[in-house]
């Protein structure tokens, strides 16, 4: 089978390979995505040094064919292109502009790998193209396309990758136990590809993941989390998390989420399975937003439920305070998974903490005061919070869903009206702490906070408008209650 490679980079690399006397192949993801009609701007090139008439090769033994080919191809495009060289790994790469996009081209010599039991870092030796394809994680990633002029576009598919693409199946090229034991991160990649592509993991391959799940402990948290994030960003992320739970990886890499699974029953009363509820909320959010951190908020919105679960004979199952407990768990989870402990984490904490507020409003009478306080606390994240809360309505009772949605629309309408009228979002009280200190000749003290809180509460409760004159009059009145008088 011949493959039509239209990007000029392939011909450029092929011509440079001919000149150097080496063989070059496009391999891996770019070949897979070609057949899946997915856009891919990362191109991996494997090259093999050929013997010349004198019995040697036309490339330097100190750098290897991948590095020499990268330099030659980059020079043919533009002598000014900078090539990043990694001699210890025998790899090189450069960026190339074509079609209004930046492409990353990475070159490496064909290699054979062997692994020790306690590390996923292989011992690497020069190898053949067959060796290089044998070391690939899945058959769909083990295809290669020749780039040299004589056989340009020829597909080499020793493991039936095209067949597996057509059937939507993920299989390892060799014994899956060896593949996963050698590099346990491949287990995460199997789940990620299944989630991203909508593929099924072959039964024998999936069973091997279960047998080798404990090997995931030798993989760094950063590499695991990279795969988790890709699963979260897939079209239907619940697919990946259900597979992680089923194969036994989830309890090892993300026990807090796994702990949500299960239903406990007392006196015939059971609660919903919060694991599957969480995944339903995640899919609902994913259908509306591609924001990674909003999706993380969906994953963690009920994470505090196992710790707060109680059974009350009169009320049934309760999870009082799970939003507070869950918000406090976010930092520990982010730390363990090596996620950023910055504004992104605080955003997730805030949404977890507030995720019940709009739902409570939708259950009760929607008062202006309650909506003002919600808008004040959520600030610029109010729209994301409302999206999360909409996604959290997963009841199978149609009438209950209609009631929630009807009240949610009322909440949204009031949010718009009050924001336009009262300018509550992220507002600062019109009278500052410095104003209070100067007016009453006070040093920093508790009374200043008391007066500021009274002004803020009065504005949020609609007792006074959000303007300086009204706030100033209230400041004078509240100070008088504390025995304070303005200084001349």
C-alpha cells in the first residue's frame, strides 16, 4: 500500500536521506492519524544508516543518522533553522512552518530497547526498523512509511495496524505482559487512546493491564497526570475513567475518585453511586466546555462525599458539608498528582466549595439577597459555576429536572439583572479601610473590619445601594454604635 504524503517536508527529508545514504521513515502517531484523518503537526522520523561502498556509512559515528539527517533536512529548508540536538539520546528536532502552521519534526535512529525490572528507562542500542517497530506500544502506532525516493510512500505494517484501525481495536505488537511490564505508562496510554479515539482495548491486552497494574508505581506522577489530563480532555472522558476503574489502575493512581464508587444500603435505603454520577457530570461539562480546569472541578465536585456520608433514619443518606470537605481536599490531590498549585487550583477549590449554592437557590425562593451573595462570592467564575451546576442535575425524575431547570433560568435572569443594576461582581465596598481609619483617627483594629463587613452586608442584602454616599452614611451610623465619632 502506498501512502500519499502531501507535506513537502517528507520529500525534503527523503532527498536528504538519499544524499546521506540512509533510510528514513515516518513512524508512529503521524502515520496513525493520517489514516484516521486527524490533524497531526508532530512528525517522528526514524532513520537507519546504510553501508556505503567502502563498508562504512555516510554519517558521523559520533552523532548517528538521526542527528545528521535532521541537520541536513533543516539546512535544505532554510540554513537559519536551529536544530536541537540531544546526543545522549541520539535525537534531534526542529520546527518548520508550512501551511500557516508550525510543525515539529523529530529524528531518531532505529533502536532496540531492553528494560530492567525497577525502571521504565530502557537500555538503548542501535537496531533495525523491525526492532524499532517491535518496541512500539500498539499496532496502530507501529506503522512506518518510507521516505526515500525509490520507495517513497510505501507502508510497512508488520502487525496489522491498518486492520486494527479499521476495527477500532487497541493491541500491543508483542506479548502485552512484556509490553506493559517494560513500560507501565503504556497501560495509561491504552486507556487514553481508547478514550480519545473511541477504540476498544483488545481483551488479551486489557487483561494484561490488570495483571500488571501494580507496575504503575515505577512511573512518575507527572507522566501519569499528563495521561489523566488527556483522558479528561477527550470527547467522552467517562470512557477512560471507567476503564481505569475496571482494570484496577484508578485505585492506585487516583484513590479519592475510586473511593466514590459503590452503593451502601441501610434498612432498604441506598444512595446513588457517586462515582458514576461524577462521570456523568464530567461528560455533561465536557459537552459544553473544553476547559481542563472546569472539567477538573466536575471530577472533584463531590470528592468529599465518602468522608461526610451519614445515615439518618428520618432523612436517609446525607452528605452534609461535602462541598467544604471536598474543597479542602483539592490541594492534597493536586499536590499528589503534581498539578499546579496556583490560580488554577484555587479556581477548582472555589467551584467545588460553591457548587451547591445555585442548586440550593433553585430549590428555594430565589431572593435578590441570595443571588447578590452568590455573585459576590463567585466573581468572574459565576458563568462556569452555573455551567457546572447545570451539569450536576442528573436526576432520572423528569419532573424534578424540569423544576430545577425552570428555577435555574430564574437564577440566571436575576444574576444578569442584579449585575447590571448593582455591579456586585468582584465589587469592593465604596468605603475603604483607609477611609474609616482617617475619618475616625484609628490605627488598624477590629472595629474597621466590623464597619466594612456591615457595609458589605447591607449592599449584598439590598439595604443600601452600591454607591459611596449611602455607604458613607452607614459608616457613620455603624461607627456610632461602637462609640466612635468623626475627627475634625
